[in-house]
């Protein structure tokens, strides 16, 4: 286990963008604990990415403090969504073909 020098205060590392497992290890290396209010199963969370943290990176806090991290944006804070307008038709260009109109499958052809 990595142990940092015993100082009364440590700087909070930047955890935003890290996967959950990496965020836990980074915080532990600084002598901090993580808490995720939006994830009751935080210890089993591995590949989700941190989108927000408190206190902010660079803040000095006492050793063994708790840093809160979130993995989902809250209501009205952004997150997923369409970033550009989408057209409802296929892009122009390339080969285009025209299909025949469907006819009566039971029509009798003249002999």
C-alpha cells in the first residue's frame, strides 16, 4: 500500500475524467477517502467515469478527508444528448437507385 508523507493537509487531486477504480486509487495515494452519493454500490463500480467532484482539484484539505464524486450529471447540468442537428434522410451522393412500385403479387400475366 502506498503511503504519503504524514502532513496535516493534502491537495485534492483532479478526479474528473478518471474511471472509478482509478479515482479510488488516486485518492487513496493522497490519503483521502471517496464517497459517491449517486452510487450506493460505489465499491463495485469500476469503469464509470467521474463527471464531478467536491472539493475542487487543488484545494487543501485535512488528511483522511472525504472527497465526493458523481458519475452522472444532475438534472439540468448537461450530459448526453444530440450535439448537432440530424437529418431524417440519408446523406446525398453516391449511387442511388429507384425501386419499382410493388404490384399485385397475384396478378396473372398474359400468355
